[in-house]
C-alpha cells in the first residue's frame, strides 16, 4: 500500500517526512509556492509568531503577504468569526444580512474620510476576482479593453488579472493575451529605468507618460476625437511583489492629471498596501490623488476569510450603471467574511493606527539603516509606515544578488537561528524585479522588543548567509 492510498485513519499518524512524500504525490504544485528547499510545517500561531511541532518560534516579518496586519490569533477578530459560525454561517449572496451592509458602510466612510468622495462597495472573494470586477467596471464605463499598468506591478493570476500584471512568466504558458496591458516603467529611483538621478531628473519618467498623448503616432491617443485607446491605469500606490518600491513625492499627482485630462480612469490596487500597512487606511492617501476605483482584499479579514472587493465612484457603480448580475461569485459577500471584516474595521477604530504605524515604521527603518551601514551588500533600504524594503546586492552594493536574498530566505525558514541560546526562525518574503529584495510587512502590532529582535536576527542571518556563500 502506497502512502497515497493509505486509509484515512492512518493519515493522522504520518510523520512530517511521510507527509512531505504524500504531498509530492497528491498535491498540485501549481497552487502553492514551492521555492523552499525544505518546506516547513507549522502547528499554531500567535501575535507575530508561527510555531512548528517542536514549539520553535518563527518571527514573521511578512505576515502572509500583508494579509495578517493585526497579528495572528487576534482575539476579537477570531471571536467574531466564531460567533458568526454559530449564528449565520452561510447564506446565498442573493439575500441580505446586516454585516454586509454595515461593513460596506464602514468602507465607504473610510474612503470618504480619506479622499472626500462618495461611492459604493462591491464584494467578491479573492484579490484577483476583485481586479476582474474592476476591469469589468472600466470596460462598461469606457468601452475600452486596453489598460495601462506598471512594470513590476502585480494584480493577480486569473486570466484578466494576469493581462495587467507585468511578469510575462505568469502568462507564457497560457497562450495569447490580446488585451495585455501596456506596461509603463515605475519610478524606481534606486534602479532608474532611464538612468537618471533622482535629484536632477525632474521626474523624467512621468514626462514619458505625458509624451504618449502629444500626437496620434504614439499609439495611445486620437487628437481629432480626443479619445484614448486605454480605459484605465492600474497601479499599486506602493508596489508589493515588485519590491515595495515607493514613488517620489509629486509623481502620482502628475500621473493622475495626465489620466484625468485624457479620460483614463485611475484604479488603485490596495490589496497589499491597504488597511494601515503604510500608516493610512488607503496607501494612496499619502500621495494626494483621488482614485476612481479602489481594489481591496487580504487584510480586510486579517487573513481569516477570503473576501475582497472594490470601491468605486458613485457615477461608475450606481445601480443604473452597474446593475444586478454585472458580476457574480457564490461566496462574494459571505457571512463569515463580512462579520470578520466588520470586526477588523472596528479594531482599527480602537486606537490611532495611523500615528502608531508611522512611529514604528520610523523605528524599523532606523534598524534597517544600521544594517545597511554594517553590510555593504544592502544596496537600498526604504519604507512607508510598516511597508519596508531591504535590497540585497553583491559586495558592490548595486548588482542584484538573488543568491544572497534566497539564502537568507532558506536559512530563516530552517529555524536554525539563535536567540538566548535557543533556536528561532525568521519568516521573510523575497520580491523585487530581480528577486533580491527582502520585503518586510510585520504585524502592525509588532512590539519594540520584537523589532529589536528582528534587528538581531537579520544581522545574524545576513552574516551567516554571506559566510555560507563566500561573500565579503
């Protein structure tokens, strides 16, 4: 009898080694990320930590790609989910329940507070599905199927979301994408795609966007009818998977004006950066522009339930413009998700997360700058709130070092770092155009002693990784 045909009762007694063998036989690798040399099983979690079966703590500095902003095992949020399971655990989405309306109201109010705009909320399940809904809304409003998006941008892996995500790797296996976005270089000042210097470039990059509308031969604009070929510009206020790249001050204001002048909607993807990750409810609030559509997900339920959605201006999403059946998903506004999301929004009202996140972010950024001064392999550090980046390079401080970033990831996940004579792990995420950026998204509730521990562990991790690779 092979492990894949073992009786159900025997499955519970399998060792981790046996489970890994079984996983290699029965699980698709297409729905998970199998980058770890030695995949890790976890048993439970609390606060900023994951724990394996040996009770080894792993300090999590990426919190499930910024989904668990309020920390693991948040008592109030967990209780809201448990209460809803006992009260109204499921309901077809063609019926109403109060939590849906209450949650939508809080989200609408948050946008009105942040941007001063009236709009409505539309729920779905995952982030990619919400992006698909935004694409439908844009197409219905503009009648155009072509979009602008940024190089380094990530909006999901469904077919529609892949078409506006810049990585060709995500599209290549699945044939032609006739509606593929036109990808514009992001203002990535450390590695300026135009070879300019931030202090003297006068934002040359945004001028290149404006140039697309100077005449008809740029392929974007018909001056005779004053019509753009593109319906919307999809952007993340701060790039997530692209490496937590933060645009310079004034960039978005000029970009938004270009879009407005040419009838192009601005779609703000807040799936990774929303819900106070950057110190604001919506990251785009930092940049002084008003999006036409906002896409959200992940942290809305603190990672407890797959619910997502879009906010859109009233003139785009009013019932006469976007009526019943415009989109549909069986679990779109599920009762467990809306109850949990409501608890998350209420938790954000209990303290001044804006000030707290900015203060902690400045402290964490200081830690990273201390590491940068010690390790020449850290080419760049930056941060906005608790969205922080540490770009790993070769010893010249500029050449991207994927091998160093990957080694750090693998050692951290092995749980073999040391703190006060005890084993400890470090959970990191690696992103960036060259897969060399350590993207840091710790719990918004991370404590100052935990940040000091992160400093100690990152220093230890970099030193050990360099030694094992023979760097420096």
